[in-house]
C-alpha cells in the first residue's frame, strides 16, 4: 500500500500528540508520513515549535492546503472550526480526519459530511477509545452474547481542569468554539463509546451546572439518563470540577455478565458459563475473569500527557486503510454526527427540563443553563473573529 502524506492543522496538545503518533507509532511506518503542520491562529511560532519536535515543515493554513505533496489533513483546532477547515481541505482534494467532536452543531456536521460525499474523499472523526483494546474486548463479548441482554451502563468522567486550562486558549469555555464544556469537550469520547457498545441513544433527561469555575460560559458538571434504542439505560456523569481528578470509568451490565473499563484498562469482567444458574441471586464475590482477557489489553504505551498512543495510532492506521481500500473508515462522519447530536440533546434536555428525543433535538447548543450568561463578544476580541479572520491568511497578509 502507498504511503499517505499528512498535514496537521492545529498545534496544541492534540495536534502535537497526533504528530508524535504519526512519526513514532511503529505500525504506521511506511503507511503514513507527516509533511507539515500549520497553526489555526496567527501564532506561527507554535507551528514552528511543533514542527521542530517531529522534523516536519511549518507553514500557514492556506499554503498547507495548496500543497500537492499532502494527501490528507488532520484538523486539530478548536471544535467550532472543524467543519469549516474540513470543508476547505476537502475542496483542496484532501482526505480529512477531524478531532472530536465533529463540530459544535449538527448543521455544520451535515455540511462537512455532504462536502466529503461530493468530493469523494474519506472523512473520519477521531474517536480513539473505540480502538482501546479493552473496549474491543467488551464489544466482542457483547456481540457474541457473552453478557446476555445488555440492560444498563454507567459512565463516569470525573476530571479537574483548573483556571489555567481555560486561560490557556481564548476559545476554551466558549459556546462558539468549544460548543459546551464538560460534556461535548471531555465526555463526548465516553458518550460515543457507550453508543458503540450498547447502540444509539434515542431519549435523554439531564441536568447541567456551573459550580467549580467562574469566568466561563459553559457547564462544568453534567448528569444525564440515556435510553438506548434497545431499551438499555445509561447513567452519565461528566465533570471538570472533581478535584484532583480521577480516572474515566465505564461499566456495562447484562443479564449474563458485566464488564468494567477504568482508565482504558479492563479491570472487571464476568460472564456466566453454561453451568451458572442465573435464576438464583447473584453473588457479589463472583470471580473476576478480567485476568483471562488481560493479555489482550496489556502493554499499552502512554504518551507523556498520559494518553494512549496505541488507540490513536490504530485509528490513523484504519484511516490509511480506508483511503487505500476505498471504503468508509471505522468512525466516519455519520458516526461523529451521532455522538454530537446526542450531546446536544443532553444540553437541550438540561435547558428545557423536558425529556428529549435525540432525533427531534434542535441540533445546536442554544444555551447551556438558565443561570449561565452567554455574552456576545465583539468580533475584534472574540476567539471566533480572531481565528476565522486569520485562517487562510498567508504570513505576509497578517
């Protein structure tokens, strides 16, 4: 298979992580090559620093998109710019991967998906937790019926982001570019994963709050009850106000077994065998079978930021295969749209106090909470105006 040549737009934490994965994940050797990186803002120095870390070139967005030696673009910018930049890359003939979420409104997601269809190019959304080995063990067990009928799940994302996190970039904590807070930014991975495991969410009830931070226009706590199309129920908590922060945890339960993933590792697994009497009362001390599955989930290399390189690398490898084989990627545009639409339905349910059908949700985050102000910043000072005004400006025109 031929080598796919990448450009990355966005030089923050995620852009640099993808750059390191593209240049150091062994299975990608000979399959992917990082050519250049560009910043989505006027900070050309960040592009130079990021490029120097991996030995690629630094450039601006317009020049990167115009290059003939780039086949695919990975968009690692503020969320509210994903569709805009993705469409520009597609128009330039590039295949596109965007970071999660696909964007901050369903309308923007639909425009990006349609642009990929018209350009006949591959569009993928980074949802690397589907590629965690632990997640795949649970998915395989569910598909094989080992856990019986799925009945429920619980998702817990108890993180802490201090004031410095929101101050590090002007777009963080804004509705226009972040799209929301703890759910759409941090919790969307788990929201995508639980739907991949248990099927699409069709109905939600929810609450949001801003309790641990000031000076931001988004929520830092979300609780929600989700009903899947199968009838299974999921309890969701995601927050950036849980000092000092704990590990993300997902538990899946069925009428013949349960599994728990904590910090991307399979920590509990138990499935009834043919000899088990499931009509009797369950035993809390029932044997943990995770050790029997753990060889498949061991030795996952963590990045310096605590992130697993393997899942990112495996999704990038799937993207390369999709381009080479002319097939949809494992996480395509519609899959990213589904996770986004569910998140936006949660926000609508919290705002209105009603039970919201996901299919009928507005498709945008009108306002997170009645108690949270949603100021309209001036075009000059707002992150939207700053980023969008400079996206395609060559250095001499800035």
